[in-house]
C-alpha cells in the first residue's frame, strides 16, 4: 500500500510537519506492506506563487499565522474548494474593509483568484504518483487548501482513498468536516499515530472500521458515522519520533530557502500539567486531551540528539505546551554537556526561578514563551493563570539577566475586568522599556473551542457564533459552521476602547524604545550601583549605600508586600529597623524613579544584574549596525 501524506499551505515553511513526520514513521513501522511519503505542497506553493506574483516570505507568514483570526489564508483557497475564482469576493471585501490595508486586500484577492490553478497542479501531481491513500493534515489555516485538494483528487481519481486529520479535525470539528464534505472518505480525530495505521490495516484487510477510535467513515448508504473519541490519551511511550525525510532537501531547492532558517520540531510532552488542575479560561490549545504526559528523559534526549545529527540543524522548536519540569534536572544538563550548540524555543510557566532560567539558557533554550498575558494580578486570576503581575515582571527581568528572549502576548477582554485593573499598569510601562515587550499590541481575547469560556457559558460568554470569516469562506448553514469552527464571535467583555487605546499606546512606545532602553544593577556588597537609560527618567546612575535600603532592594529580588518587607528587613537589621510607613515612603520613591514595579499590594525590583545586556539582546548588533553612519 502506497500512502502519500500532503502538507498544504499555509503550513509554516521553516518547520517540517511534526504530524506528518510521526504518521510517516507510524505507517512505515506499523503497517505491514505499506510505505509513506510526504509531499511538501507548502514549499511547492512558494515556488509556484513567486513565479506569478510579487510574493515574499513576509507575505507567507501573514497568511500562515498573522491573519489567523481574520481567516485570510483560508479564504484564499475557498475559491479552489468551490471551484469559483470569484467565490464570495463581495462578502470578503465588505467584511475586511478597514481591517486590511489596500495592498494586502489586493494581494488577497489575487491569491484567491489564482489559487484554483495551484490546487489543480497539486491534485494532478498527487494522482500521477498513484497512491492508494492520500492523507491531508489540517492545522490553523490549512483547512480549505486541504479540502480543495481532496475534492479535486477525488474528481480525478475516485479510487484513491482520501483522509484528513490534524487539529482542525479534533472532536466535533472532524465529524462536521466529514459530514459536509463527501469527497473526504475518512477523518481521523484525535491522536493519529494509533488510529491511522489501524485505518490502513482495515482498508488493506477489509477490517471493521467501526472499531477504530475517533474515526469518521461512511456506511453502505453513504451516511457519515463518527466513532466515539478515545477516553484516554496515548501513553508517552506510544508517541513516536518524527521522520523528516525529504523536508530539508526540498527546502534547499525552494525559493523559501532565502526566506527562512529551517528548524527541527521536537516533542517531549503533550497536554498541560497546569491545565489539568487550572485550565486557563481562554485557552483551547490542548483540544480533546488536557492530561499531561511526557516521554522519558532518556527517550527525549536521544530523539533531540538523533535529529540534530541526522539533519545537521541546531535550531529546534519544542512544541510542548508546557515544559516538563523533570527535564530541568535530566534532559537539559545532558544537552549542556553534549557539546551541541542548540538553539531551542519552548513554552514555560512564568514563575520559574532564576536558577532554572539559567539552566534553560545554558542548554540553548534561548527563546521562551512563558504565557505572561497580563501584568495585573486580578486579571491573571480571572484567567486562572496561577501567577501574579509581579511574578510576570520578575520573569521579564530574569529573562533579560540570563540571556533569554521572552516572547509574550498582552490580552484583554476578560469578563469582570475593569479600567482600574489596567490604569496602574499602564502608568508603569515606561519603567519597563528595558525589558522584552510583548510581540504585538494588546489583543482582545478570542473565544476558542475547547476553552472554559467556550465550554462554560456561566463564565461570561453566551450567544457564541462562528467568526465572520467562516461565513464568507464556507457554503454551510450556521449550525454546521458552529461545529467546524475553532474561533467564535462573542460580545465584548471587560475594558472599553479608551482603556484599550491607552494600553496600546503605552505598549507601542515600549516596542519603539526598547532597543535603546537600559536599566541594570551591580551589587558590590556595601553598595548597589544602578544605571538607567530610559526616555522618561532623567537620572542615569545612582548608588544605594544605606544598609536598610540595600536589604530591602535585595529582598525585592522576589515580590514582597510592604508588611513582609518591613518584617524581613527589620529582622536582618534590627538596629536600623523602620516601620511600615517609612518602608512605604521608600518604595514610593523607588517607584517614581522606575526602580520597582507594583501590583496587587506587592513590589518587585526591575533592574537585571549587569551582565552586558546589550550583547545579550538578539537585535543589538542589527540595531548598532544600522546606526553606523555611511562613510563620507
């Protein structure tokens, strides 16, 4: 049996598909007489489209990621899905006017017009390769491209079995896809490395499709049947390492090689250990299974090393939704000792200790995403994040000190929040400009399938509708769109536009001035020297020499209340103890100087230890190079 696995646009071009890499290995190793190949149609698209339009890597990133919540990437291929180059152009234009710049609107229309030509080419390429089964993965904005290719393959070669799977096919979404698109023979819902080989075996041997967990199939009368989903996730030992054969070779021959630095995708764990107990109210990332399970440290380490050796690539993206804390004392020390200069991206929890962050940095995990989302404790409580505003600021500070690049988002729109939660934070943002800003301006939360806000209307969101882009992309009634959608419209909750505007203005200033801002401290024992270079503060250097003040500053390495500071500093220096009012006066003075951050009755200092932060910043050399004047 020949199996062709297809990775359609808009899958990221700098990463091989983890899902298809795992499925390829599962077919090759677990289905007797079967072999699988991967068709990198996303890379083929970059070559095809650049021959026809002025298309760039930034354009690809926009349709793959940046436009996800507007659905531009999916709408581009809706013309191919419905074999109509003018498919709902008026609805798209009307909805997106004011949201897209004129150049982006023009390009999106042009891509939409010619997308059917690309799908025709890919479908014929698939049919010419004569597979018995063709499988399409669908995550983020791959859905219409995958469906369009499946439709055309079925028209050209009805005997080829078409299968879809991936995040867009989880739970009810997969059942809805199968019910509404009859050219998709089967949909694999949930984790596919067990179900997909079972499906292939059943197809080859005439087995009972009704016994395959999560599978959608059709009975003799053509009716869609959705088998029950699994009640437990796969154990970690059953999660196979990926086979990325062919991706790097195909990238090397593609125009995309000039756009991106390729990365390996590795997986140590699935689920979220925090979410098992406290599911963040807005998060739908874990789909059907929240239960955290991770590979053994030896297995994960061996997979990382084998992938690096085989592909000679040191950049790695760890897809785990949260770091298994065991890896800090098992996998990461072995990576440090390996001699491999790895550069890894990973998601962590924001309350990690500085020593733990230093271990991450030493192991090459220099890009971290700690899920900060807000700097206000009350809003963080509404999210059920389990961290405070001061802890999040401490993460930014310690990330700067340890050389980590911290990627984070600022979110708003939570039921129960108010302007009073944001105003004190906004006032303090200029003091933080030396720390990593959020990747973009603040965004109102989207309601995602599988999140508590979606599952539990009592949390504040009722009357949900599929986002507008589903309505101008698919020719389906509202109830079917509801079953297929991942993102939903809901009435705006939380803060109003004046507060949003003030927040985003401050965040924009932070992003603009970050490169030139600096605040550090150097502890000499009998004095602490602070150096500042921030646009809203006139002072440039100061020394703390008072023993009590030194004690308070050192205590503020961790968040403390006034009461706790007074008690602890007094215990350290009983001869010079001060009362709470005096400590409050000191903190107020430091707050005015931009030395501390306060939220929720706690304070934390915001000055990383002086370790040459300029050179640690990833954008420093580019910035300084750009600042060098041209020779006369």
